[in-house]
C-alpha cells in the first residue's frame, strides 16, 4: 500500500483521553492511530447522510482501505517529532494545558454541585520556548490502497475538517491539514529520517525506537493495557471500549523488521510486525 505523510494543525485544544486521576481527565501527548481512523469514518458517514447505517458502512470502508498510524507532536525548534513516553516532560512543559469544567444537570441546565473537574488537552499553540505562539502541529501518516476514498481524493476528507478526540461538545478537537501537509510517497514516517517507510510498512533496524504503542516486536518499555474508544452502532463513535490489549509505548525494536498499524479491533492502529505478509 502506498504511504502518505501528513501534518495537521490544531485549531482548538485537543483532548485524547488517557484515563481519570481524581478530578483530572488526563490527556495523551499524541493522537493514536485508531482516533484518526474513527474521525475519518465519522466525517465520511456524515457526508453520506448521517444515519447509523451510513456510519457503519463508512467505518467498514475506512478499515478496509486505510491504515492510520499515530500522530506525534512536532517540536517546532528541532522540527522532529516528540515521542509520547520518552519526551513526556517536554510535551507537558510546552503543549499540555488544563481547564476546569463542570457537569451540567440535563433537566435544569445548571451546574451540578461539587461536580468540578479538569480536562487535560494539547494547546492549539506552543505554550513555552522560543517558538511560543506558533501553531501546534502533529505529524504522522497512513497507508492506503487507493488515492481516492468513497469517490473523493483521500486528502479532501482531511481538508474538510476532522474532529479528533473527546470533549467535542465544548469545541475541542478541531484540526486542519497544514500547508504542504499532504506528502504522497513520503520517504520517512513523521518526518524522522530514522523511520524509513515502504509500501509494506515502517522499516526499522534492531535497536531503533518505535513511536507510539506497539503490540509486538519491541522491548525496553513497560507493558501497559491499551483500551480504544470504538464505534457503537446505537450510540455512535467513542461510546464503546475495546477489549484490552497489552502494548509497549515507544519500545525498542528487538529485531530488524517491518511494522504496520493493526487493522484488528483489539489494538486498532497500534504497530504490529508484518514481515513476510502480503497486502
């Protein structure tokens, strides 16, 4: 499958849920691949009519045609991506913000007493450092079977305004394709020369650091449970949790090989080895 590199710019804060810690709704410092896949399917389903059957068909189409990898924060000083676990301190210092919200009573429309909580999000602009105030950018990519999806150029779906992550009702999650942000046949993943790509996937040598969550083939990072928010035919996107998978975040490649984002529901978008696979 051909590979295309992408750069997205945040228009509003972006919340990618990483669980609760007391009153804080924690956020990831990157966008997992399954979040991009579901956002693409939601955009496609809405364009087809917005009925439950439209979204089901759109999701099937996306999962058959596209493999979305993780999108990483682009450090504006070095022009290199930040690893979610390895560079967590830099991510927290320059990009993470939190704001207080309240839970509303649907009957009265007023705030529920003692229901304050904070939501951790990626800021739409760099918060600190020499590039303070510049737009926050995410870099990643996808493998796709064809240059078109559902009768339109694939890049048009990204230009139409994807909504990523959670807290969409508060205006979060609006992203746009950056200027020159669509790079067909890009030679590297996330603009990192150490991550060369080919049509079969991301080709890494032994000892290289694999960005984001991986299901197999890596070491030197703790195993952790991974739950994805999935599509529910009755309630919509993000309303159902996947069964847990065990992943390593920013693991080190054990043996030289090729990795591709998984297309299975459990671990969707997480890297898995595809050596010898034909696709």
